[in-house]
C-alpha cells in the first residue's frame, strides 16, 4: 500500500470533474497529518484534514503567494477559513472565497460583519475510495487570483514576490538600526 510520503499516482478518472483523480494518501494516515502540499500536474495543491473533512486548494495564497500550509484555521462569519500566515488574508476552505470584515452601514445599528470578495483561491475536489484519499483538479476555466502563482511561471512570480518581501524586510531592518543608532547618539549628547 502506498504511504503518505510516496508521490501521487493516477487512480482513474473522476466522472464529476472529468479529470484524473490523484491518490494523495491513506485516510488513516492523512487524518492525523498536518496540512501538506502535493504537486499534481504541475499545480501545487494543499490538502487539509479538519474536523473530519478533507479540503484541497491551491497551496499559495492568492494575495502574495504565502505558504498556506502554515496558516491557521478559524471559523469566521459561520465559515471555516484558512488564514494566510504572511498577511492574514482569510480564505474559506470550501469555496476559496476571500473574506474580510467591514462596517455594514445597512445594519441597524451599523456594525462589523464578514463580506465576500468572491472566489480567489482555486479549490479542488476531494474523494475517498477504499481507504484512499484522492484529489481531482478543478477544470473550471475561470481565472482565479491563485492561478497567478501556479506552474513554472507561477514559481517565477513567487520568487519575485519573495525577493521583494526580503528587500522590504532588509530596508526596515536597516531603518530600525539607524533609528536605534540615532537614539543612542542623541542620548550620548544629552
């Protein structure tokens, strides 16, 4: 029997989606595992087991390619959401919607509530058979923001964003060091 650590293999065709179902592991092993990423047909897919249910979505956050496998899961506005560890973007597990909290001025009295940005993160179908868990990639041709970070071109895009983030962090560290030095210099002159 294949283990969780073995690479994915084709396991037939998923009639509902039309594409091949990819074996990603045994239910028994995956239900105890942390979220993990599999590359299926060149697409990085995150598989999550949470509260007895499996979910699959693109592995890189639609906003700036954050590693969603390191995100936290919370219920927000009645929906289970994955929170990107980089910039705290919230993504519904089941639909891939980006959600945000804002003032609802139509409410009396006005108050905060959760709003949807619509689908942003591509989700994929999970199925189970004979103790195995399978992912069938979405064949929806509608462009979603998370598509930007997939495949070979997506890797280039992810690397570019990572370099920009590192450059910003270096500039911030340099500015903090300069401010600390200025403060120390100011203290010495007093």
